[in-house]
C-alpha cells in the first residue's frame, strides 16, 4: 500500500518558489542556515518555516552543530517521489 500522505508532503515541499530556490542552493552540497539566508535573501523565521516543511517531507536532512543548523538534500527521500511519478506517467 502506497503512503499517499508522505507523497502529498513531498508535493507540498516542491510547491513553493522559496523551497525550490532552497533546493537549488543545496544542490552543490551541505549548507548552513546562514548560507541559505544569503542565497535566498529571506529572514530567519521564513527560512525556518520552509526548512521544516522540507525536512518533514523527508526531502532535506538537518543536523545541528553549535548554534547553526546544516542542511543537505536527502536523495533517498526524493527517490520515493520520482518512483511515484514514474509509475503514473
């Protein structure tokens, strides 16, 4: 049985311009929140909101080091969405 709730969260994660820009910034590798703030030109509360959605969808992984959060793309989390799309094309 397919987990449609999880697939739906992934679609939500990809449905916002700032989150797509975030993924674009992360495609070159892990970034700290401070680097993402510069890349996106948004405030910290807005970044936190978007990162929560991306992490909840299992599209991005987060780790804390000191006072900063570091983010990276979770390719395994994205593969589930790619597989779903391939099955329905």
